[in-house]
C-alpha cells in the first residue's frame, strides 16, 4: 500500500506561503485602480481657468490698444515733422530767391549811372564805334540779370513807380500825365530799383468852368435879341 504525501495535492493549487505568514497574506490582492490620469477636477477649477483666460485676453486687448494709440501718436508726429520740413524747404527756396534778387539789385543799382550815361549818349548820337559795342554788351548782360526799364511819355502818373520832378498845367490832358521822362525807371521782377523821374502835367484849372460860362453868356444874348425884336416890330 502506497503512502500519500500529505499536502501534495494542495500544493499545486495554493501558493507557497512562507513560514510564519497568515492566511490573509496568501490571498491574492485586488487590482487597485490606476491613478495615472489623476483625480477628476472639480467644477470650480474649470471656472477659474476660464476667468484666467478672459483676464489674459483682456490684458492683451489693453496692450494692443496702447500700441495702436502709440502708433497713431508717432504717425501724427511724423506727419507734423514732414509738414514742418516742407515748410522749411519752401522758406529756404524763397529766401534764396530773395537773397539773389537783393544781390542783383545792389549790383545793378551801382550800374544805373552808367546806363544813364549810355542813354544820354544815344540821344545825342554819340554812341558810335567801340563805345557802342561795349554799351550794347552791358545792356544785354543787365537784361539777362532781369533788369527792366520803364517810363514813357504820355502814360498816367503813378506815384508808386514815378517820381515827379517838374509840374505844369496843360489844356490837352484830362488827368495827371507824364509829359517828359527825365530819368527812366528800372525794376527787377516786381521790385522797383529806381522810380522813373518825370515831369508831369495836370489839366488846366477852371477849364470846365470857362466853357460853362461861355455857354451861359451866349444864351442871354439870344434871349435879349428876341425880347428887343418884339417891341421893335410892334
């Protein structure tokens, strides 16, 4: 008869238990739930994240508004600087033209006596030979510099461009008129370097009154003849 080894069959089904261990230690442990994903977030945390996002968005919007305001201010400053620069350039160009005209006027003013001598020599028929060539060359140069001569006999007297040196009365003028040009005037553009020095004549004083008196005297003479003729005929 074969002896059976006690506990042989049970050892195949039961796990080995160390000596001194309790039966509870040999029981398989239940699978614990996985905690990798973490516990579920409470509803309050979601609201907090939303409010934080809104706050961040509001901050970015405020920063964007500040940047736009600064950009508009810098753009306005740039436009103002450009306008000031354009005005400065115009002033500089205008000043250059003015300085050039003043310099030309100062130079030509020194040449006016020479031009007067040339004019008098031409009037007397003394502008001949080499002197004539030099005079014509000088007149060409001053004309290129913008010098213009003005003043003619018979034109109305204008105190802004004429200087009256002589005065008289004439029956054949209806207004103050330049009857003689003693010295021609000169200008550069709209700038008068020297006014024309002239002799002027005004209408004869009392000319209209004399004509009226003559017509008034003629009428009574005719009426007297008619009045005297009546009684004689009778």
